[in-house]
C-alpha cells in the first residue's frame, strides 16, 4: 500500500466577498516546473500583466501566507484532518 502525504500548495488572499477568480485575489503557491520548487505570487489583472499589486493592508496576511508555504515546503502535510480552512489569523 502506498503512503500519501497532504501538502499546502496554495493560499488565496482576497477582500471579504470577493470571488477567488477576482482581480483583487492574490495567490501564493508552491510551484515546480521539474527544476525544483519555488514560491510563486500571482495576481491576475484585467491587463493580464505579471506584476503583482496589493494594498498595504493585505501585507500582513500575504507575509504570513508566504511564510506558511515556505515552512510547509519541506515538511509534508502535518495538519488536522478535520480542519477545513488554514488558520493564519493575525
């Protein structure tokens, strides 16, 4: 029987009431294109440019999301199976 691990690979930060596909959504992910993992921060804008723009009020959560992804990237999936949402309240 194979053993499986659970990993946190994406956190989305957005204003309350905003859909995850909205232009204000910021996505922090672990990415890997077969050359090793790296952290990706992406915000899809109407102009489709690759620049990220966020309000300074989003920085505390963004910083915490990045740190969570970095911390988790080397320790696969130690989490509470009943937990439905990542607790990164500041």
